């Protein structure tokens, strides 16, 4: 089973997670820009974070045999903080970088006017830079938030095939399927979606335009939920080709629209003494074999 996790926040994960992901078949991922975990105090925090996504984290993933791509944006949660809004002026610098394969995460958290303004502005940037968009749907009042999301996407003029609407469930998948946008599902241990509910959705809606991710953020989550979804699909009677479509070919097709997706194979998955800006993933000298 080969796996491309299209939405996973590896900055919040450990090297042990990278090792387990590689062993399970993960060979590529996309890490979307998201919130810090506590309130940011200024735009400089974003600069360091974005530089880390396209620098250190890409290096760290490669040390474990995994190609790391990312998306860049002001996320919905932090769009409500006036101290963060000036980062919108800096985004074009990062959207032009190699390995930045979409604008995201954008969308709604609490469905405020500030979130909608940031959402609309960043959809415009995606059009200008000819990039796909990763859209976050709110965790509360999800159906209304998803419908409002689709209205903003439609009004922006962006082509629906360039948009993935994420964090969907049984209530919200239908409107997104009808819109022509891609459908994204975050599989969690005990919230949002699990792999068995995901299998039921795939039975009803098919595998076309479906993206399955583990998200794996700061909270309780599991970076192997993509793998577990693949296993559940096989146990439910889906073919290996079906699994490959959902876990590899679909994310490649969606993010490949950026023209900047990095998928070249890495030789080996054993960390070396190589460094990035003088730093290594190793700690101390290795014992003699």
C-alpha cells in the first residue's frame, strides 16, 4: 500500500511518527499551515513558521524517506486576531516557492466577518498564483458552514476542481459532491470521522474526488489513520486499485494541479549525519555496530 497523506500537521509530530508512517507505506504528504496552539503575538511568528515548513520540516521528512510538500495561508482561527492580518501581505512571497502546492488552510472556524474577509482574499491569491485551495470547514454548525463555504468559493470565480473542502462528514459530503469541488475527510481516533464511517461514505459516493487524511495535529490524533482506512477498505471488499486511487492517485491529481508537487523517490529512510542550517535529526554520536 502506497500512501500520500494530503493533510497532516507534522510540525506537531515526532520522528517516531515519521518512522511509523514510512513503515506503513507513507511516501509523500502535504502539511497545511495552521494555528500555533496558542495566540501568536505578531507577523514574525508566521515568517519563522512558514520558513520552517519549506525548510526544516521538509528536510526532517526526507530523513525518513518521505517527500514533504506544504500549503501556505492565514488560517481561519487566527484570522480573527488583528495582530495576524498583516501576514496576508507576505503570502505571495511564499506562494511562489517550490513545494508550496496550494493555498491553505483557509475558510471558516467560527464564521465571523473577519474569517470571511481573509477567506475571500486568499481565494483571490489562489486564482492569481494558479494554485489549488485547501478549505477548512467549521467544527460547529458544520452543515450551514459548509453551505456558506461553497457560496464564497462560487462567488470567487475559482474553478471547483481546484478546491478541496475538508473535514467533511455524512451531513456535508452531499453538497460538496454536487458542487464539483473535491471532498476531504480527516480521520480521527474518536472525533470527526473514523475509518469505518469513511468506508460507508466511499460505498455511497465512490472514490472520485475523494481525499482521506489523518490531519494529526496538536491534539489526540493518529498519523496512521490513512493506512487504517486503506485496511478497512480492503476488509470491506474494495480492491487494491480502489485503495490506491483514494490514498495515492487522488492526492497526486489534486495537488499536481499546482505544477509544483515534489514526488521524486528518496533513497533510503535511515537518518544520516546530514544537516539543515547546521542541525541534524540525530542526537549525539551513534553507537558502534
